[in-house]
C-alpha cells in the first residue's frame, strides 16, 4: 500500500459511480424479484466498494497496478452478477455499466470501449445457449454504444478535470512564487533598513519595502500599480512633518500636521493600526492633495515603548486594496521600520550627544573662566593693588596701613570662600558621602557665607529613600544651576528649594525666587543668540532623569522652575503620555 497526502479524484469518482450503480441495480433486481445468487453477488460488490471508499478517503492505493487490479475486480464482479441472473435472457444490460464506467474513469476512451467490447463478446458467448432472435444482437450493440458513450464522456470529464487541476497547480505555483518574491523583497529591503544608520535612507527604504511587498516583481510583462501613495510622518517637536513620501506633490511635502484629529489621533491614542475607507475626508490628512484621489488607507504608528516617532501611511484609490494579507505585510514592515528608525535615532542622538558634550565642556571652561575672572581673579588683583598701596602707607601712616591690611585680609578670606564654593560645586564630596539633603544644606550655607544669598532648603526624606545616587547627583546639579542663575540675574532676596512627592512614584522639584523675573517666551525665542547655556543645561539634565521641565516667570513676579521626576518606568510612561 502507498499513502498520499491528498486522495485521487479518480478513486472518488469510481467509488461514487459504484454506489450509484449499486443502488440502481438493487432497485431493478428488486422489481424483477431478487434471488439468492444475485443477492450474494450484490453483497460482495457492496463490501468491495466499501473497501475502495475507505482507501480513497485515506488517500491509499495498491503498491503497483492499482487501476488495472481495481478494473479487473469490477469486471469480474459484474460478470458474476450477469451470470447469477441467468444470462442475457434474464439479466439487465446495465450490469456492464460499472466496469465500463470504471474503465472510462481510469483509462478514458480506450479503456471504456475495450471493457465494453470484451463484455459484449462474453455476452455473445454466453448467449449462444439461449439466444434465438434479434434480441441478442440488440443487447450487444447497446453494450458497445454504452462503452463508446462512456469513453467519450470519461475522456471529456477527465481532460477537464486535468485542466482544472493544472490551473489550480499553476495558480498555487504562481502564488508560491509571488510569496517567495515578496519574502525576497522584504529580506533585501529589511537588510537595507538594518544596514544603514542614515535617517533619510531608512525612511526611503521603508517606503520602498512597502511598495515592493505589495507589488511583487513576479511577472515582468505585468505593469506595476503606480497608484499606491505612501508617506512616513515624523514628529519634530509637537508637529508631524513629512519625512519621506511617494507620489506627494511639492506642496504636500511642506504640510505640517499635529495629530490631534482623525486617523492620526486614533493611532497615537490607541497605539494600533487603522484601516479607513474615506481617507480623502480625514480632517487632517485631507489637506494632502495626493490623498484626495484615494479611497482606502492603512496607517500605523511608529512606536517603541512610550517613544512615539511618528506614523507610516499607505493609501490607494481601490477601496478593497488593503486585504488582510497586505495589512499583515505592512504590519511586519512597520515593526522593522520602527527598529530601523530607532537605531537611526539612537545613532543621531549619539552624534548629537558627542557634539553636546563638546559644547558642554567648552561652556564649562567658559563658565569657569567667567567665574574666575569675575570672582577670585578680580579679588587677587585687588589684593595685589592694595598690598602695593599698603607698602607705601607704611612709610607715611602706619595706622591707615593697618586698616588697609585688615581689608586685604577680609578680601583674601572672601576670595578663599569663593574658590572653595567653586570647588564644591565642581565636585561636592558631601553628596557622595552623606546624600542629597546634606549636600543642598552645605550649598545653601556656602551661598550665605560667600554671596550673602538666602537659600531655604526643604527636602522630603521619603522621596530619597529609594532614589539611586546617580539621580540625586543630577538633581543636585539642576538645583545648583538654577540657584546660581537666580543669584546672578534675578537679584532675589530669597531662593526656595523644595523636593517633595507629587504623585505615586513621581517627585516634584521646585526652585523659586522672589527676584526680577523674565519673559520666558521671549528668552526661548532668542536663546540661540545668547552666550549662556543655563536653560539648555537645565533641560538636558532634566532629560537625564527622564523628567519634565516647566519654567514659569514674569517681569516683577519672580521665577518658579518645576521638574517632575519619575521614580519608576511605569511612572515615566504615564508622565510622558500625560504630556502628549
């Protein structure tokens, strides 16, 4: 026995024909009066067809000569039934239909006609004992005609079945090649996505990947569908800009969106892809001219964790273009694109961070130079001048010289305090040994001693219980930067530093002063023209603790700086989602 993955249709047709003929023969023989001999042969044919039906259902065949053996058994059984009825005078000529039909199914024209001929000859041999009139020759002719008709019908049906099967095989092969082409295109372009760290190349490759996956290059003679519109939208600040697109006009490339309405709002809020049938009427995307000729669109977010990079959009004039298979392909492409965009973004961030570190080092050197120039350098120069003056006074007026020496001593002490304060802010050892609260109190004390600046510190110790030392260090430098800015530029009498719990796993740092205040919007607008990087340092150090920075100030009303600091990943997620 041999077993096949799928059953042969010819075996199913043969089994069905036997069942049909067995029912017909049973009815005919019942009408004539069924005797024991024909009944026994019918039972034997019934058992034989049950066995053939089971084999057809299991997809099993005999090891060799399956068709010939099956046809031979059917022929013998039909002949036995013919004989059991007493020959041609008593038998029905339809008995020959079973082997003739099986011959037509398995061997088409020649099989059916050969079986009919052999059966007709046997009928003639058997009928010599009983046939005396024209009836015998008429039955033989009918048998041959049945064989001829069955052969023609079997030939027609089997050829049609082969043609249909070949079409299905060709269609399956075509589908397999198309899927292979899609996979090859996805593999090649995915390799391109992961091989480049250029933002522009990543975006272009993502769109090419989507286009080639939806339009595989299987048949070179078949034209590509050029009606597909696609785009990658990326966040820049609070706006969405067109990073790369296909079939967008020049005006479309300059369109800025906010993602607060329609499909864009839905994908950013839910974080899931959206399929729409009326993209041209979308309140935001409807502004894009290239999309007005499209009916359906598939849009999905480019998101990793709580980092939302933007969205990817594919649109087409055909409403039924985006089938579940195509949407599944685009989902795969979207996930690959997110990884590639994330890698490109990380690389770009590293480049920017390298540049920023150079800028910070340069700013630190400039700040140190300014502080030394405005503080200790001036004081040391004043000390030198006064010492020279005092040396001259010693020759004329000793009392006045003694008073001047006292002033020089005070100036030297103040200069020493300024230098120590500078060293403290550069590396506060107390922060490493005793923690943030002690470091802030020491900083406040030094600012009172050195600059007569009143700094009030209020820290909730419960906030610091589970806060790592690295984060405490960043918070210290945020406070140091903010208090120094207030001391230098605000002319504040008081500076308040408060650190408390804001919500579960979120701490709130506030630095407030009662100084002059300033116009926040105006300063932000002209900040690139200023020489100081104070506010930039505040923002960058806030990002180091994954926090949010808010500055509130107005002329004559002082300044309040708020930094929301998440103490867990879940808190960071909810904090940044609340911002959006």
